[in-house]
C-alpha cells in the first residue's frame, strides 16, 4: 500500500509506520496490541487494516465461538 491509498483519511501515517501496522495485522495481532507496539491509536490501526483488505480480529480469543445460551428452567 502506498500513501495515496489512504488519501481519504484525516491524518496519514508515515510510510514506515504504515508498513509496521500492516505487517502486524497480517500476523493476526489485535488492534490494541498493534497500537501499543507502534504508538498508533487502535481505531486508526483498524482503519488502515480495513483499507488494505486485511481481516481485523475481533474481541476474544481465536477459535472462540459465540456465547452459549443460558440454561432455561
């Protein structure tokens, strides 16, 4: 990805920071973990990953399914 791919975003990260964010996203790191490692806010991290077509990990652990329904009766 180059800078012009992110032209619609308010603040554009420096090229090296963009590459760090995208590389960590490809490794499956969470938004919070990428943010802490790079100093980029997690919302911004998510925007960059989505713009690059990289799947964004949701909350919870990988492989966890949705919550089971509560027992009735």
